[in-house]
């Protein structure tokens, strides 16, 4: 196993965690690494910290660039990567010591074009493991991989009840890529939100053989609340998400109906998270309802309502009630439902 793995780490204002992140990579049992640390014009000491770390390990390459966001930082790393493999790690997350060695061994044994692995959310007093699929470690080919690819775009039928699972497959981290198979870069936050999904929709479309392993877990930091709670305007995110829907719609235009149904369901289900964000804001009740009304006015533009009604038949009663209200653009019911969920969250 002499192939180089390019580990790309976008870094922005993570001074408290970046040493742990980089140490977890430097200390990998697999030594053939190109560690690319991209400082996206951090306002804290992150840039100075990574410069110092680079003096201690010749495998570390530091890039300092004007602030351009997560996608731009990852692209900067991709453009200079030389390894056979590419692995993305966020600047406040980490890997177990044998993670890369295990991933490379699996890729070579299974001849997989991409290796997927699950993640563990690291809280202060507990770790919560999140599998990506049922059935344990497995080869993904033919219809099985197409099903995973379709799920990445969106759920169908009863899968729609698991809204929290919507983004599990779409992340750039949690995957060992073969660099030569990456044909498209990340698009920026303004062009699509979240940034990872379209990158994978493009680059994984023609994969013939993948592998999913539960022998490796990505360590997803839930302790860094400053990174987790970015103050971005809800409608700014929503407009970026609209552009993402448009990008995927164009990309899959010639594909079969399964992908179009999945995307239509994603376009509908996203309304729950945006409704929750609006109702949990510090705006007045009147302004929240006006914002919800504006949000729902867009539904016919991005959702095939007739098709969506057939799919919502598979939802449990509470979700069916909410999404039927969304389809009818009834912002009063949507407000009550979302406000109720936020109240329950605060109690817990």
C-alpha cells in the first residue's frame, strides 16, 4: 500500500480544534499522506497554528487564501492534490488512527471506485453512531448502488418518514475518492446549499462499483457549537437551496423517473427544516408568519404538487398533516406545527 492519500482539510476559525484534527491525520498508521490544510482567511489563530504544525511534518502543505467559503477552500485543495486518493476532513473533526489504512486496504481489495463509511457524532458526554444503510459492510453495484445514489438525491415512499436521514449520504467527508474520478469541483454556497450534495451527484453518477464499510467511523464534532451555529439568513440558505434543486433537476433531466421523484420529495421535505428555522428565529409572530407565507408561495415552482400528494400517502399522520398544509400553502397550520416542534425541543 504505497499509494498517496491527499487529505484535504478546509480551515476557518477552528483554533480550539485544529490541532486535534491535524494530529489525528499526522498520527495515522498509514504514512503515505499529503496533508493539505487550506486556511480560508480565518479571523482567529487557526492560520498561525497550521503554519507551526507544518514545520513539524513535511507531509503538511498549507494554503492561505482569501475567504471564499467551504467549497472554495476544498477546491483549492483539490487543485493541488497529487495523491491517488482524496479524503475530506473538516477542520474541527477527526479520524481514528487506523482509518486511512483500513480505507485504502478495502479499496484495493474490493476494487471500489469510492468507499463510503459512517460517522459518529461526538458530544461532551456521549458518542452517537449513525450508520448510512442497513446490512453492514457491503459491495454496492448495479441496482444496489443506484438505489444508494437515488437516496442521496432524495427519499421515496416510506423513506420520507426519516427526514433526519436526508443528508446522511450526501456529505463529502465519509468517502474515500479516487482522485482521477473526480471530474467536477464544488460549487459555492451562493450557487447551491448544502455544498456537498451536487458534488456527489455529479461525481458519483457513473460509479460502477462502490463499497460501504462499518470498520471506519468519521468523528463528527458536535462540541464545537461556534461552528455548528452559523448566523446565516434563512432565505439566503433557501435561495442557495433553490439553485441546488435547479442544478440537480438539469443534471438528471435525461435520467429515469426514480431520480425525479426523489428530487421532488427532497424539494418538499426541505420545507420542514426551513419552517423550523423561521419559527425559531427572534422575529415577531407576525413576521414569522409572513416569512412562512413567502416560503410556501414558492412550493408550486419547485414541487410537482400532484406527484408529491401521491408520495405523502406513505407518511405517518403528523408528517402527512404538515406536508399537506405545505402543499396547500397554509402558513397558519405550518406555523403551529413548526412552533410546536421547536417548543418540544426546548423542553428536552
